[in-house]
C-alpha cells in the first residue's frame, strides 16, 4: 500500500506521465486490465495559467478515469503555484512536478531536469505549489541529476522537496545527459530512498515483473513507476502487482489477446479523437502491441499509409505472425 495523503494506492504500481502516449484512450484501456494509477502527460504551467485550449485538451478525462494524476512543467514559481491551484480545482487526485524532462525545448528554458541544478529555484517552486494546493498530494518526478550520475543532485532535490512539504518523489535512474541511453541505476535510486522519509517511487527500465522486483530489492523503493513498459502491454500492471505481493507469477498474453487489446485501444481512440487523428496515433500504437512479432515491418509499412478507419481495422484483424 502506498499512502500519499488521502490517496491510498493498493499496489504502488504506477503508470508514468508520457507525452503523446498516456492519453485518455490509453488510460481507459490500461485500467480495464488492472492499472491502478496513471498520469496525464505533462502540461505547461504557463499554458494552463493563460488558459490555452491545448493545455485543457491534454487534460481530457472521464469519471471512470480515476484515480488520476496531473503533471506540471515550468520554472516560474508564481505560474507553477497558480497552475497547481487550477489542477486541484479541476478535480485531479494528485499533482506531480516535472524535474526530469531532458528535451531542449523544456530543459533549455530552465524547466524540467534543468531545475536539478537550481536548488533555490526548485525550492521556490515546491514552496509555491505546496502553499497553493489544499488537499491533494504533491509529488516531484526527477532524474538522478543533470550530468552527475552519482545521484547526489537527486538526493539534494528530494531533501528540499521533503522540507517544503512534498508528499513523495519519483526518481528515474538516469541523468539528463543520458537521455534514454544505458541502463537505469537502481542503486542510485536507493541513495535517495535512504536520504528522505517521504515515499520514494523508483522508475526506469521496468518492462517485466522481474525488473520491478529487482528495482524494489536494490533501491528499497516504496512504489514502482512504469513508463515505456506499459505501451502495448496493459498486462504488466497486474503481473507486477501479483508478483510483488507473492500472489502468483506473470501471465503472458497470447498473440490473439494482444490483437484484441489493440482493437479495443483503436476503438477508444476513435471514441475520443477525430478519425484522421486517431489513424495517425494508431501508426505508433499498433507497433507497440506487435513489437518483435515476425512480419511487423510489413505491417508497419501498411498502417503508415492507411487512410481509412475500416482499412485500419482490417489490417489489424488480418495481421498474423510470419511463420
Ligand atoms: C515518449 C515519452 C514521453 C515522455 N513524457 C514524459 C512526461 O510527459 N513527463 C514525465 O515526467 N516523463 C515523461 N517521460 C519519461 C517517462 O515517464 C519515464 O520516466 C522514462 O521513460 C523512464 O521510464 P521507463 O524506462 O519505464 O520508460 C516520457 C518518456 C517517453 C519515452
């Protein structure tokens, strides 16, 4: 059980925020397979404060899509505080602050992972947000550091967060300069766990229940966050929960089960997006489900030129592994 204020999570297995991936269709599909908690993708605090429609669009949700966390990215304490209040008023169950994004458009502007090297600014942001939010838990998701892979910047940032009243931190075991290369360092995540009393959620390279167990054993983290491992694999959440609680081993889906999950995912995209946009999204989504299946390259070529909803459905229904 992971307790964050009044939010009690049975499993502590969480889907991370992922831009362009963890949309409403993804979340509803994954929930139907047992995912307990999920995030929207990051939303710019400045856009939300200025009420840009793009920011609100990214926050589309439904009553079944609960419990749900929102994540803000930004570097101005006033805007972050103001946006935090908006998030709480919108009814989200948790607010996370992004201190991990490595992309130049974000980090180059002093937000995301750049804040790991700016302890005073990070402190001002945490304090403004904790002051603005009345009820829901506030968490911070960070990388190990900007360049220094020892974990010291994450330890410093987590201590500041704890002192400001933040309820938990998530640590992705890579630095900003590492991007997504190499392997996540679970020992360095453990350094953060040892340094603070608030819960620490470990993140990085968990694509199986065995990985989740290793992350927990090495870092002693309180929760496990899944990123890319959830894409095309909604079974991962239950598998990890079962394995970590000693209630069984992983059930791996058959090819037909993957196909039917993908078809349901497509129908959900169609429910919440205009047809043409759903088709564009499907170019990526379909390949998540059929990764490593013989013949997927030809399938990818076909869906990348597919221009109609019935044709897309047919391509998925008729795809079979090459023998
Ligand atoms: C396409 C993509 C989009 C992402 N978007 C976000 C985001 O909006 N906010 C965030 O905190 N992390 C984001 N991340 C980072 C992931 O949430 C996660 O921390 C990272 O992928 C490491 O976990 P994993 O190895 O399990 O994927 C993104 C990662 C990817 C690959």
